[in-house]
C-alpha cells in the first residue's frame, strides 16, 4: 500500500515510514498536483484538508481524511482503517527523512559517522542508501515503542466503546 501525504502531515509521514509504509510527502505542491500524483502513482492521498479530500474523491483519487488530533490518534486511525501494523520491523522500515528502504550496515562501516559513545554502546546500525542517514536503536527507541503501544491501545479502547 502506497500513500501520499499533504503538507500538514509531516510528522505522521515519518511515523508511517518507520513502520514500513511507502509514503511520499510534499509540503510545496498545490492540491491539483497532489491529486495528480495520487492518481498517476496509485497512492492513497492522506490529508487533513476537507476540501482537498472532497476534490480528490470527485476526481477518482483514493483519499483518506485524517481526523486525529495528535500522532497517536492519527496512527491509530491509519492502522485501523488500512490494517497497518503499528510495529517497527527494521527489515521493512523506510528512512523517515526520504522514504528509501533502510539497510543493515556493519558497525565498522559507521565508525566515523556516529558519535563515539554510540559506537561503543550499540552494535546494530542501519543506513539509508539514498540520503546516508545512520540509524540505531538508541534511547529514543523506548519512546517510539511507547507511542506505537499507545496507538494500539487507542484502537482497542475504541473497539471496546463500539462494542459497548
């Protein structure tokens, strides 16, 4: 499943890429350009702009109106609607910055590109072959997983509410 996010969904774009979704993001295109890309590349347009959403649907583009007020709600919404797993699998993860698939690299390959303490404490690294960004499961990893867990719990509680 491929997505296209409008300029209001930059943070959500990074989250979706981390969990393995192919998401193109532009913050400098007009509505018509976004709709055309969505149609031409068979991407689901994610937007918080109700007018863009309606125009996209009327032109035959696949579109989804994102209502969540924060990233947890937005992730829960996308996960529930599109059956997207809220888990990071580094074999499927994409670079949050540029959308390319990240790949594992040896510790030695990144020695000169990460802080010395990072090199000492971590042994697994990934690199974006497109932009060169290096990733590792550092202290931020706990926060990332907590956010994904909160989004999963949001889905569970909304299902409980619906089942009443």
